């Protein structure tokens, strides 16, 4: 394999498989709040929050960790301002005391906090302006969760970076991803080059999945699946464990996860089913690492054309990636991976993202099922053919079509989803 491509793939995994506490959109808001307070140098007495519609969608219904069960933009921003550590980025509110939780709650009650749509057309845009008397500070994050492009204290510019749009210039180039190269890389990668990030993903994401089954969170989709279908079938356990991780994460669990494509739910979906299968099959650590490479990079490849946030449910791509990882774990070659991905993408593409909330766990269960079914179809000599709906001849062409469907075709759907969510809030 070309050394430049090899090094890029290693760096992609390091860039993307990051630890995060809580749903990443509210955590990005908390991070912006922490940076804003740091720039101001004191506790603000007034806060203005301006965010793009996809941020509103993904923050509205999810519980913000370490807030005593509060939801929404004000809670996320207040948590970052009162208790956040800006240097921890997506773990900005990972360590919050009970005293600080009470301070966050009082701060929201006592402080003027207003929320509005961002003035730009960017899909991912967070602008926080904080005031203390006549003093002010401003922070802006765009494109992805930790990409701080502007920090100002009054008229003094502390940080100013170019806004690149969908191009994430600070990260390794994901346009180099192809399924053929992902398969070759998984076969050739030196485990020591990826072991640290994958070990953390295994430990963190399995811990939150187990927590989701152990206690009551949200709609308890993971437990419902096991109670309904039993625990003996690995396919059932894979779906249930992934769903349980989301159950916990969407509903206030204060355990961290390792994300994929900027999303904890996608990180859970891309990893937990593969780990469950590896345990069932008695796979070696080496086999598991390589299968996780396939799953994570396939997920990132599918998501690259879609964008960080859209009306297209990101769990679908991650479920398909998990299917490819499970196929690889069982000896699948490139053709097996390619057909698994095409089959599984054909099943659920078009599933909407209507924000982070309890029902994400059910969508994850369905996405994992689609990934496993896509692989089972191939094993049984069945496939969806080019020309069947949006399926094209060849896996890369199908992935490209899915990206266009999500990033271009579903823009109006995205607007309507947010409109309906805001109306529901008023109903």
C-alpha cells in the first residue's frame, strides 16, 4: 500500500476516534461557552447563543451530562460557562461537582440567555457572545465540533482562522478513502499504529453499552430487544448492546464514548456490534482491531459525502460500516465488504435525523440489523443490483449517490424537520 495513503488512514483514525462526554452537539456548545468565559475572564451576566438549525435539532431533546437532567442550548452553554474546562475540548464538562451542578441551575435562572438562528447558511455554526457589564467576548465554532475559528475579547482578536466550509483542512484528507484501500489497509496495518485509539474505543463504548443495559435510560430499547428476542442469538445481542449504549448516552449517562464522524452514536454503532461478534466468535485481538479498522473507516467514508450534520440519519452509515466489520471478522474479502455495504445502504438510506434523543437507540438497532442483513444476503448469493433505486453499479458509486441524496436532496427535508420540531415545542 502507498505509504502516504497508509499514513493518512492512520491519521484519520486518530483525528476522528476521539473521546467525548455526552452528545457532541450540546458538548460543542458547552465548549464554546467555556472558551467564551475564558476569553471574557469572568462570569458573564448576559449570554447570546446563535446556532445553525442542525445544532438546534441535535441539542433540543437530549440530556446534557452533569446538569441534573437539563436539556437544551441554555443548559449546554451554561454548563460550559460555569463548570467547563476549555482545554478538555469534547470532555469539557467531564468533571463537574454537585456544587457546580447547582451553580449551573442557578445561573440559568439568574442570567439573561437568548437563543436565535445563526446568521450564516453554514450547516454547522455555533456563535456565543457573552457580556459582563460593558465588557464582552465572542466565540465561533464552524464545520466540526472543536473547530474554533474566532475568539474576540471586545475588539481584540485572540483567534481568527479561515472558514473552509465542508473541507476540514485541519484534519487528514478523507477523500482518499475507498473501500478497496480500506480493505488493504486493514490487512496491512501495523497494530501498534492504531492500537491506542482502538483500545480506548473498545473500553469506552462497551462500558456505556453495558451501563445502558444495567440501568433504566430513555426508552430502554436495548433491554426491550433482549426481552423480546432473547439473548442467545449474537445478531440480537449486537443490536441490543449498540442500542443500549445510545439509550444511556442520549439520556444523561455521564460515561464518555469514543466518537466517529463527530458523533458518539455513530462511534457506538460502528464499534459495539463488531466487538460483540468478536467475543461470540472467539476472535483474536488482532482480528478485532482489523475489523474495527474496516468498520470505522467504512463509516467515515460513507459519512464524508453526507457531511457532519444533515437530515440523513448518521447511524445508518455506521450500521453499514459495522456490517462490513462483521463481514471482515468472518473472513470476508473485498467483494464481500463491497456487497455488504451496497446491500445495507439500499435498505435504510433515507432514514431521517430528527435530532438527538431516545429514539436514536431504535434507529441504531435497525441500522445494525441492516448491516448484518446486507452481509447475510451476500453469503446467500443475493444482492441489490445497480439500477435498483439509488443503488449504482459498484460500491463507490453507491456511496457517492448516498452522499448526494443526503447533502443535496434532503436539504428541504432538513428545514421541515426543524420547523416541525419547533412547532412541537410550542404544542
